[in-house]
C-alpha cells in the first residue's frame, strides 16, 4: 500500500527566507511517480512538479527546487527567497502501478509573513 | 492553456437529496478522476474512469456514488442521497495517458444542510 507523510503541519517564515517542505513516501513498486501540488487560499490545486522513480536528478525551476532521494524515500521541496504569494498548503502525492490514482499527503501549510 | 471545467462552483443541498456534479475534462484526455477534500483535510481519491468504465475506486466510493460520461465530453459524479458528511470540495481531474500528470479542475464545494 502507498503512503505519503508530510510531517510538517504548518511552517511560518518571514519573506525572503528559504524554506524546505519535507515529503516521505512508501511504496512497494519500483515504478512510481511523485508530485507536488500547491493549494492557495482560493482552493484550486496547482500542479508544480512530477518525477518518475527512475529519474533522481534534482530539479530547479526558478525559486523552486526539488530533492529526490530514493535511499531515504524522500522528495523534498525547497522555496528560495520566499514571498507572500507562496503562502498556501502544499501537498506531496504518489502514484504507482498498484494504485495509479494519486495518494496525497496531509499537506503542509506555509505562511510567509511580510 | 486547456482547462478542466467544473460546475457549479458551489452547491448547497438538503440531506437526502440527489446531487450531480459536472466536469468537462480536457478534450483529448482519456483518464478521468474524482477526488474529495473535506474542509481542513487532505485530498482523497474517489474513483477513476477509463474507456467508459470505472477502473479503480476507493473505499469511500460506495453505492451512494456513481459516475458517468454521458455524451463524450461531460464527466459527472452523482451522489444519490446526500449525507451531512458528504460536505466537501470535489475535484475532477483528467490526463491524456498514464504517463502524464493530472490536470485538476477548480472544484465544486458541496454543502449538505
């Protein structure tokens, strides 16, 4: 069975600080996909990134970066120089060949204070 | 950019009534999903649909729920007899194939009173 754990329930930072959101996953499959979604106060789910289990290269997109480590089953998300607009709930999610639909973590609420 | 469209954005219904939530997935997508998010909780999978049939469903998706793709463009979720605990945000999602990411709609907030 799959499981996604986001141990940080809420994080508060001051603008321009860097912040890392942790994600630990469990799956028995060797082929799986990991995702991050942003849910701003307006409620929609905004896709940020998708990685497959065979691609362990870290990725950077502007102020966002992702660190995928199979050895620790982690897929952490870092926001550099945070901004107030980054305030949202961030969800890590997993799909594998057992359950192809997404299994979401419980989310991390990020508050960026001006 | 193509979007998944959900209507209505907010629906209020009385307990015991039937509701139909509507979604228009992206036109060349083949896999369709419904997810639910109870207020303050995480997003939960309900059901996936492919080739005009349910391909997977969760334990939440009991006999009160059904899905349909009636006309090749709409994808609906029906709740036969709503309960208070069905109050949640319902998200529709679609994707072109199993290797691609999911595109979510902006959700329908269902309030059962």
